[in-house]
């Protein structure tokens, strides 16, 4: 019963490193600049790839005199990291005594990307994850169940390091054997769960199948979930079934692992660990920064990493900076949840748009089905966007003004959400392609120049 | 009131022909057809025999059809006849969404009206001196 409070935003705000999490912006930017200078210096001196790239850009480490100079620095791409396989982007040799551990991405589409961690790198990582543990009410007296996979994947050991830094008691379950996960969660009075959202849901459902009501029977009150997308509906389901407060955590193995950014209790954006990473949001076409609030490609520069520093790493993830201050009092800026990959992005009249943004807008209209199709054509030099929708069987189309009114309302909603004007075309039933797998939602018939 | 069949049509070549062929093949005779069109699509409104069956046949064949209740009103062939009817509806606060005319056996004109408020429309029409036609007079 007492767990209901876990759903409310109330009580004292919980910080792991309040001196950093609530640091004044000027002080934080001074810290960033100092660390950026050092990072560029080390990259230049220790990593031939960066020396060449900086030389080619005509920049010496000493030229970095302000944070604005960041935009003059060259980018690092995923391909650069693959080409550097295994250790050519290391600032410290892999077997040097300072290097404690390696992690690597799965490498399903090419060479794996490999990163090394010194003890300080591991501690920094643990600190950023520990901030998330504190935000869901965890601390030194917590029982932390880590149900992310352990291994080269950064999930398991990242959460584990967070537990170490906050002095929690760690239950290193890794993933799998779900019934045993449930049993130990109950028997050991676990209060914080770390895993992927889908695994959290499986644990909850398994507990319910086993006859438990984890929302009331279990001691678990916090969940730190990441490594895959989680919709608001899924979040609600997890929170209700387990009786937890859930925060979304973000990270990439190339940059560090989970903890690069994390939600606070207010669940409105993920606070970036800006003391260790500089985030940029860039127009993926022009690679110029976009204003706060606008969507673009997320680019990170590491500030503290000793073994595998990165300058302007293009993640290909799409997000935005959420403008304004957060109620939680943290000064660390927030990024939004990842809405897609640059690979899926459409550039329409210079505006970046993702197919699932159309879907989100349409979900607000009960008059239309979930089937839609985006058709891009050229109208002279302009891009023209047509969105085909189908009305539900109950929709009364006998009055033309009702169809026109529906078109107008969808158009206005798209315009305000996407900043793009769209012709909404109401289509005949079942005329939009159905597909078992990935439906072809976008037809790009624009003139290619 | 009578049943009108309304069909949503995309502005694609041959859709109207396909619609008429579908009804024809099912042996359903049409008495009136009007098409309201916009740049992107059309809405066909049809008075035909066995409207319930027409509705089923069309939906089976993948058309987006619906049945709509409309008034069929016998209008005398004299100047200002329709004006009198519309004025009476207007005075009663009843708006006309759309209207169209067709002729039936005997040279009589039938005016089809969709109004926004059915509750007392029939009363108003009758009080203005017009006769509301019954389904049996218009289709099988």
C-alpha cells in the first residue's frame, strides 16, 4: 500500500552529486571549456586520426579558446570508429596498466566499435548512472537488481558501476531466467530494478503469472530502464504493474554507456551529464547547430574520457534540447527521447521530419485509422507533402464539410507540430498498403537533382 | 424519410463507372445520382432500389458506402415553389446541408434535402403545404 507514493512527484529531490547537478551554468561552462581544451590536446597528441583531422581542419589545440570553437572541430562518425578497429582511436594503449576494461558494440553491420575504460572512466560512468539511482529514490541502503546483460554490452556493467558508486547492494542477475529474477526480487526486497523496458515488462508479467501482485507485494519502487525505446503507454504499464517510478536512461557504448543522459523524477526529458559530455543538436544536412527546441542529430564530445575520447561524435540519433529549466532544480540541460535515426529522417523544405511524428499526430484523431502514407513530390522548386489517411467506418462523410473540416484540423495539428504544411488526402478504405512487416510509409517521388 | 446511398470516391479514373457497374451487375436500379466533387475526391449520392442491399454490395466490393436518411419532398411545378419550402425551413431554424432534384413517373419533381435537424422538419414541411414522399413511392 505504501508504494503508491512512488507514482507521485513529491518530497525532497534526490541528488547524487548536487554540486554538479545544480551547478550554475557559467561555472558549468567554464568546467566544460577547461575539459574540452584538455580533451582536444590529448586527442591531438595521442591519436593519429585526430591529429590528421585537426591538421586538415587547420586547427591546433591551442585554438580552442571558447565553447563556441567546438563548431570548428572535425566530426567523428561511426564509420571512423569501425575503421579504427580495434584500438586505433585509443589515447592509451589497450594493454597499458591504466586501461581496466573494454566494451564493444555488437558490430552487426560491420566491424565492432571498441572502447577502453580507465578506472577514472569507469568511476565517471558509475557516477552518471548513480545520479539516476538517486532520482528514483535509491541510495547506499538500496538493493539494486541489475537485469541488463553483462558483458561487452555496456548495460549490465554500467548499472553495476552505478551501484558501486552509490554504495548500493548489487544483485548482478544479468538477463534471463526470469522466474528466478522474480523470486529474488521478492525474497531479497529489491527496491531498484535496472534493465530494458521490454524486460521489465516481462519480469512484471512473469511475476503476475506466478501469482504475485508486484505493485503491492514487492518492495521495488524504482526502475531505471534504457537501451531501447519505451513509449509512454509502455512506461505507464510498467509503472502500474510493478508499482515503480520509472526513469528512462540513455547512452551509447561509443560514448560511454547508459548514463550519458537520464530522466529525473519529472520524466520530462533526459538531463545530459554535461560535466562529462557536450551535447550538440545539428541539422544533419548542413551540420549546423539548430536552435534549442528543434530536432536534429545528436552529437557528443566527451570531456572526461581518458582512454577513448571522442570529438563531435555523430550518433545518428535524433533528438532535441528541451528549452527551459526543469522543475527538479537540475541545471543540466535536457534532451528529448530519441525519436528516430537520421537514416529515417525526411528533409521537407529544409525542415527535418520523421515518419513517426506523423503517426503521433494522427493518433490524436479518432476519425482516422492508424494506416497512413506520406507522399513527397516536387512542386517546382518546392517539396509538396501529401498525407493519405483513411477514415474509420463510423465517420460520416456524407457532409463534405465534415471531410474538409477533418482535413483542416489534421493539417493545422501537423503544421503546429512539424512546422510543415501538408495536404491531407482522405482515401478510400483499405487503399493504403497493409503490411505484415515494415510498411512502406513514405513514397519519395521528388525530382532528384 | 428515405435512404440515400452515399459513396466516397477518390478522384481516380473509372471509379464512378466502377461504382455504377457494381450496382448494375447486382441488378440494382438507380433513380437519381449526384456527385459533389472537390479537387481530391468526390462524394456520390444515390437514390436506388433496395438501398440496404446496395450498401452491402458496395462495401463488399471495397467501396466506402454509407446510408443516410434524407427527406424526399414532392415539389409542385410552379414558380417559387421550392423557395416557399426553404423559407419555411429557414424560419424554423433548420439548415439545409444539401439538396438535389429528380423526376419520378408522372412528371412529378422530387426534391431531396438533407437537413441538420430532423426532429420537427417533417412537421414544418407539412405545415408549409408540402408532401413528404414515402420510400415505397421512390424505390423497390
